[in-house]
C-alpha cells in the first residue's frame, strides 16, 4: 500500500511511530511543545518566585537544574502539569497565589510524574491516538458529504437514494468504530492517570513535601469549590482524582510515617 507520494505505508507508519522520540528532545519541548500548549518561558519576576521553590525540590532528589525546563501558562486557574520528558508547566495564577512552600509541593508533584515515567506513557498514548481521531473525523465528514449529496442530487431516484444512504450509514459505522476505540482507550488512560496521581503524591511525601502539597490542594478546594464527579460518566471521564481524596490519602501517609 502506498501513499500519495509513493511512500510505502509501512515506512510511513514506522516513521510516525519513531517520530514520537522527537517529543522528548529538550529543544523540541522548549520551542515547539511548550508554545503548542500555550506556555512560555517565565519572566524575570516569575523566575525569581519559581527558583527558590524549585531549588529544594531538585536538591531533595539530587538533580541538576538543567535537566528539566520550567514554563508558565498564563491562566487564572491554580494548576500545574508535567509533559514530555523534561517540561514542567505551572500557571501564572499558581505562581502569584501560592506561598513558596506550597509551590514547592506542587512542583515536587509534577517532578514525580517525570521520575515515575508517567509523562512518557501519556505522551506516547496521545501521539498514537492522533491518527485514530483523524480517521474518525474524516469518516464523519464523508458521511455528511454522502448524506448531503443524496438529499440534493438523488431525491428523484429511490434506488440512488438507497445507495447513498447505505454509503452514509457504512461511513458512520466505520467512524464510530474508530471513535469508540479512542473513547475506550481514553477511559483506560484516565484510570491509569488517576493511579499515577496517587503514585506521584506518595513520592512527594517521601521527598518531604507532602504537607505543603496537601495545603495547596486545600487551597484549590477553597478557591474553586468541590471537584467531585456527580455521575458515573463524569467519573469515567475524570483524569485526576478529586483534591479532597488526594488530601485524605496524603494525610494518611503522613500519619503512618509519624
């Protein structure tokens, strides 16, 4: 099977799979991945806040400062996330609102995702899901085209109308197969993601930043309200456990260590 440019399909698929390695290169993460996420390099003022909070986290894990890249996402949400192999993104609101020790707890949590290789699995999974999502969208687009063409040009012939509707139904079925597989993989990824959050919190407690992380999570609940999913669909779609659940588990780990 060949593509438009007469490239063997297996070569194309292998090249696409191999290209995921590029996402873990530091220059690609700094100059490509971070801008795609809407993040940018911290300003001098933001760096003056991040540096003293980030330094003890690196020291606790005996890591050099150059290994990971901090980026800032302009946002009014109290949030942070790890991405790729070296990128740690924190929102501008978190930098402004969190005291230094709580910011250290949040950064330690994101570093724990890197140390646990959680970001590797997430990045590879998202990269591999792009072709499936693209094929599903193409299928739905062709289904709409077939339906519109049948309505516009074949309304005078019952036979042609039946053929057009059959083609549209077939394209819809194929699209739903791709989309259902993607939704199922997302549900499984969310289950794994929630477990990775607990693993990262456990690592943070081991670093010695469990108490400030729990305080930062309480601040999140106080500022933004409850985040408990109300329905089973919401629970399946949730990629993170609730902040209250995480606080309860962190407190339990702290008590057991005492």
